């Protein structure tokens, strides 16, 4: 699921996943995408609510949020509530570059696929960066 700060980037990644070279992998994985409204969330929902809902629904959150702006931040939420069974949060290391540079977006998609194939082995990792 795309966080509010990465909707455009995730749209690009989804388009790349639908291209001929990757579509078979996408179809094999049978991945689904959700938006905030699907989960009864709004873009102003607190990070803790978003993270907990993603965990409950077995959804991976893709974000560009890398800050630790206090006890209500996503980083604090991951540290406070994360367990060895928690799904990781995928963080775009350079969100603007995903929008500007196709080769970088391709790298992000390829890393995302690697992570998804090993998602069970990545539980408890907290935050993982793309790429």
C-alpha cells in the first residue's frame, strides 16, 4: 500500500510491474494493491494507525517517510510496536529520483520484487530501503 507521500511513485512502480518483462512475476505473486479508503483510513490518519492496519491486513506499506519526528512518527511506531512477525515497511531511498529517472525506478522495482519473494524471511526487519 502506498503511503500518502509515495502515491505517485507507487503508481510508477505498478506500471513497471505490468510491463512485459515483469508481468509474469506480478501475476505469479498475485499481489493486490490497496488504498487508504479501502482500509477505512484517511490521509491524515496517525502513522501508528496506518502501520497497525497494514500489519492486521498483511499489507506492506511503501513510504518515503524516513523521519523520526517524535513518539508519533512512523519510525517510532516501528520501534515501539514491531515484533519478529511484523511485515517490514519499504522506504523509498530517493523518492524524487523514482519520478525523474526510469533506470532508478527499474532498480526500485527489481529490489521490491526480491523483497516480496522473501517476505516471510524479512518479517521483523522493521524498515527496508528501496533500492
